[in-house]
C-alpha cells in the first residue's frame, strides 16, 4: 500500500479542502460535505491543489496507514464530485419494496413488512423501468456499502431458487434440489 500512499490526491475544481486541528480533513464539493479524522501517525499536507499523506517512519503499520489514508481521501474527493451508488435487485414472487418519505418498506415474505429508516446522507430510489431494482446513492462510500449490506441482510439470496435481495452484479451459485431416488 505504500506505493499508493506516496501518490498525491488532486483536489478537483469546485472542491475545497481544509485541515481543522492537526488530523481532521474537511472537504466540500457540489454533491455535499465530508469530514475525515486521520490517524495521528499520518500527517496530511495541503499544497498546490494536492493533498499529500506523509508518514513518520518506515514501519509496516505506518506504510499501511499511509496507503489507507490516501485511498480514503481519494474516495472523499470522488464522493463530493461524482458520488457513489450501489444497485440491489429484489427477486421473489410477492417481494415488493417502496420508499415512503425517509423509510424503506420491504415486503419480503415475512409475516410483517420491514420498515428500514434511511440513514442521513443516503438516497434510496427505485428504478422506474424495473420495479425490482433499488439504487442506493450518496457521497460516503463506506456508508453506502453498509446501507446496501444491511438491506441485503433482510433476505439474503437463497441457493435453490435464487429468491432474496442481491447486488445487481452478484452471481449466486445455484444448488440442485432433491433428486428422486429410483428403486430397483
């Protein structure tokens, strides 16, 4: 990771980045605002439209932290300019998903509908053409991943019929059902 950590992160046009205290980075762009609390072993330096992540020593931990910090800062820049999204597919007879205000209502074959409170900073919408596809979008890549994983956990795809909630690009390994036993 240290090779990645040495590369500076360019600040795109329309984005402002500033350090508060010694290790808190505040980024503001057209899509929103993000803050990041950096590990004290890594120093952030903002100069000439770039952010550099500097480490104190050559230890394995510091090299790993430098690469991690650089990647997280890069994701912040991409999030406030382009944003991130994950798509989920709901498969099953009678499985329905609706967005009601700040709640996501999931009817997934349980005895009751599941009301999921949409976290702040996350936008969930249903694809207009295909009613069974959910689009989770926002600026914080980690929060989008957590939200998509939480929604998927309400009804994971099962291996026999493939029913459940899965990522759009996910491949489910299908199993064969019970085979009839032939008697002689």
